[in-house]
C-alpha cells in the first residue's frame, strides 16, 4: 500500500514539514519556519519492499531547493536492524529519528476504511539500506532502469592497502553471504551531510580486522565539487586527505560517496580546546582569587608553554600542511584546478561589494528580530557600520597590483582537520572539500587567494577563546539564582563598562589577557616564515568568515552571536 502517491500526501502535512525542519541537514530553517512551503517528490524508486530512494523539492514563491531523502518504512523497528546492530542505544536513536503518522486508507476493492500506522526513518541509519544499495547484485542489475550508477575510482587501488579494501567492497557485492556489515554514525549527527562508518567483516576469518569505510550521504541534491577535488589530491599524491573509492550517482548527480576511513583520534580543535580549558581550570580556581601575578607577560608565556605543549607543536606543523594542501589542489593541464593571476584592485572591489551585501542582509535580519536583547544595542549596529569602513580600508590600502588565485578548501576550520598521533608524531587529514557553504556551486568552482583558508582557520582560535571565556563565566562568575546569562555577562564586559570595577570583572580582565596571549602565541607559530602570505588579505578573509558566522548564528543559534560580534569588535579595535 506504500507508494509514491501515498508518500506525496504525507509530505504535504505540516507534521512532516516540521520533522524536516528538525533535521540538521535541512537548510534555511529561519525563513521556512512558518511551514509555508511545498514538498514535492521529484524522483522515486522502490529499492526493496520497504526502502525508497527519494529526491524531494522544497519550494516557495521565491525559493527552490532539492534534497536526497531515502526512507525506510517499518512496523517494528527490529525488522530493519541487523543482528550486529541490535542494541538498546541504536533502537533508541532510530526511534527518536522516526517520523510517525496515523493514516486512514480507503481500499478500492472492498471499500473498507483501514488504519495504517506509518513509521518512516532516514534509510541511511540502517545497515540494511547500504546492504541493498551497495551489495545486492539483483538490485545493482536494475540500476540503469532507475537512473542509478555506481562508479568506482580505480586510481585509488594501486596501493596494496587500498586494493584490499576495494576487493572487500567488490566481493561483498558478489558474495554477500560471506560478509557481515556494521554501521556507526559519525559526528554525533551534527554534520550537514550524514556520515557513517561502515565495517565489512569476513565471516571466514572472524579474527581478521574488518575493512572500514566512510559513507557520505550528500543531503542537498545538487552538483558537487568534493569528489573531483579528492580525485585531484590523489593524482597529486597528497597523503593528508581521504581517498575516494566510489560514488553513487542519481540522475547523473553525485549523491553518495564511499570514502577512505582515515585513522584519527579527533579533530584539531580538540587539542586546542582541551589544553586551554585545562589551563584555565587549573590556574583560575575561583573568581575571588588574587591573580595579579598573571599581569606579567613572562609568567603568561611560561603558563602557555607548560599547559599547551601539544597546541604549540601542532601550530608549528599545520601551516606547512596547509601550504602542501594548496600545492596539491593545482593539477597540471586541468581546466578547473589551476592557478591564475588577477588584477588585485578589480578582484577586491568585487569581493568588497559581496561583503557589503552580506552586512546589509545581516542588518535586515537584525531588524526582523527586534525582540532579542543583543540585536537592539546601538553598539552592535555600529560594529557592522565600522566593519564596512575597515573592509574599505583594507581594500584601498592593498598595494600589490596582482594576486594569485587558485582552488582552495574554502571552509577550513579545525573540525575539518582530523589528527592521529603515533610516537609523539602527529598526522593530519583534511576533510570536507565541499566548498564554502554560503556560496552557489558556480561560486564554489571559483578560485581564491590561499589567504582565504588562513583567515577561516584563524577564526577557529577566536571561537575556542570566547567559548572558553563563556564556560568560565557560567561556572565561576554568574549567580545562577539570579538567572544570569553568560552571553549577556560577556556582552556587558565589552559594551557596558562601569566606572567601578568589581573583583569578578578584574579576574575576567586578567583571564582575557591570558586568552589573548594564548591566541597571539599560537598565531605566530601557525604563520611559518616560509609561507608567502599577504597579511592584509588574511585579515580581509577573517572578516568575511566572521560575517558568515554572524549570519549563521543569527538564523540558527541567536544566543551565540556574541562570539562573531566580539571577533569583529577585536578587528575594529586593532585598527
């Protein structure tokens, strides 16, 4: 009884629209929060009895976007769980992510009303979906009739390790009874696209380590740049990015990626965050202590050296790795991955106009949310005006006639860099080469100065600094009985300074000096002298990143706008 027409009727309901908006991957939540949009099925194929491959289009009068939404329907959740996956934690997760609706059906033959309890789940969360899509020979034979294509990137298989992984992929499809699968959600579900760790176990050799892969479901159904970018990195023998084994295309668009699972113990931000917070907790035991000794710069430098050893090491390494990444994003003879020289005045004028447009959009969004305390402050409004002056200052004072532009990462922050550690040696892996999420596909294909990545990367330090400060305020400073908000307290430090400084404010001033010294120290390590950089451009792109952050927080996490606001204020104060 489950078919396209039934699902289309369900998709029209406000309950289903609200379920969509709750998804991390569903964009434009603010503008679509009224549910005044249409959901239309533009692609529909039945993969098996209860698994459906679906593309939906979200439309309003002025807006249209498509998403990949494979669904699995079930009556009892145990029906869709593999034996290796049957555990309480997974059952709870799948239940929480399920959309349920009671539907009254009218059967045409006997004209009897019947009730259907419809449970729908994003199919990617079930190993059975991947087993059917990737390893079911009967289904793969039907791919052409469904406009599906599984493309394997043979160039990845020259290395013996990758050859073995490719062989496991192929054999699991030819002889599914000989292999077991297990699935693990990556990123805690907080990623724009859905990521899973797939393990393939050879039943004949139970003691053998399973081969593992990252399965990436690209939720926004559009043209992509990541598969080609990863392929270029392989062609250039770049060792610090995952290999791409294959792609599933739907109607000619790359929709599901099979990537190398690179060994890692976290992302780069974990190192900075953990060491900085350990230092703050160890040094600032309470908000009433005497910390006057921390006004001495030599003492501060010693503290940073003692507590942030790994942060200093990776900061000294990462600049060179970013430089090598940029070298490997240029492929000789390629029509897209090349360097070019452009007139700086013309290029920066166009970019400045784009930044001013972003500022105008932010100002309009602020006007729409006048109920928020932060938004109504004239001092925040003035920051947006001042930052436009700073942008123009950087543009007009840039005295280099030409700049080199090329493919870059575009969205380089610390969570996009995984790390592994062996014998005190760090290995880094750059991930997520989908481009700047704020740009159209044509803009993502454009070339940029390498400083764009450095400016973006430095914003991660600012975020860690201010989040650390907010944590300290919440734990040590605010009076919870008065329902004080850490963000409001931080706002008052910068914008509502009183003539009389309290003991708590004095402690925060000293802590902020320590945090600023930490940030400056690590920045000096990151910018290795061998890197040929235009620091004006780095500051220029730091502003761009902060504006993008402000726009994002304004739409999705209004309480967090204080962090990009203070980032912009620091840039203004330094000028």
